[in-house]
């Protein structure tokens, strides 16, 4: 176990497994369950304005061919999502466009 800051502690996978078996999670799930969800009024809530994970895929439209250069790690991440990764990239770009066109 190494102490990173005053309130942050990290454990190895083996230590976590041992703690879980002993019932030592130090998580107060009951207290967390009754807390209200963040509404964005507090800047520390860190709510993102756009939830990319729930972006709906668009209705099929005619596509234009384009050559687009992306960071290698971003492209690898999208490809790892499986087939349709180009459609997902397009959906995210469309959502961003719609959010900013208002």
C-alpha cells in the first residue's frame, strides 16, 4: 500500500482481493445511495455537458468521402469498439456540431 496524498491510498490487486474477502471495503454504499445526484451547480461536480457514451447513432444519410487524420490512440480506441466505429465517430461529431450550432 502506498499513500499518494492525504486522502488517497492505492492497493495492489491481491490486497484488494484480501480486503474484499474480509469485508473491509471502507465504502459506505448506504450513505452514497441517499446522496442526491450532482446537478452541475457545483463546479466540483465535474459533470460533462455532452455525454458521448449515450450519443444516438444518426439516421443513415448519404456520406461524402473524406480523409481524416486522427491521433493513433483515438483511432485504436474507436476500432476496439468493434464494427461501425466510423459511424460512431460521425455520430459524435454530429452531436458536437448540434450542441455548438445552437
